[in-house]
């Protein structure tokens, strides 16, 4: 079983940037697709974006495409989320997640039920 720990959350002004990191332990994630989800105050959890196990393929939700960028380092067993041009509506707890090992290295998915490991979340607050 893989354990995931997010870091890098905090308070930022609208238009600012923040970089979140997700560190994996317990097993290698080098062939496993990973993703970011978020849950804003009073909202359901929503998909943000994901990256394939080999890092070749990425996919983003419409609300964040062009502002948020996912990358990964399979040597360090980490995944990052670079967040630029942040908006107040980006305020949420951000979670990283990993899909099961049965999926191929090029696989990406928006479906939360296909992720079988989750971090505890990190708070991002965008406010002036």
C-alpha cells in the first residue's frame, strides 16, 4: 500500500502562485497514474488534474486548465502541482491520489473511484 503526504499549502493573494508537493512512500509510484482533487468549503470533492505513470500524459479540469500544471519525479517518488494565476474560487483542501497498479503507465483518469490511495490533504486559501 502506498502512503501519500501533501505539503506546500498556505495563504496566497489572488493572482499569486503556490506549489504543492505530494510525497509517496510504501511502494514506488513510477508506473502509477496520479492525480489531484480538491474540496472547497461547502462543496463536493472535485477533480483537478492527473498525470500518467510515465509522465507523458496529463489532463486537467476545465476550471484549472492553463493555470495549474502537474509534474512528477519518479526517481524521488514525488508529484507536484504548480498553481499560477490563483483565484479566490481555488480555495480548497487539495488531495493527491494514486490509482491502482493494474492500470497502464500511460493511463490518466478523472474518476475518483479508480484512485485507491489518498493523502490527508493540504489547505490552499486564496484571499486578499
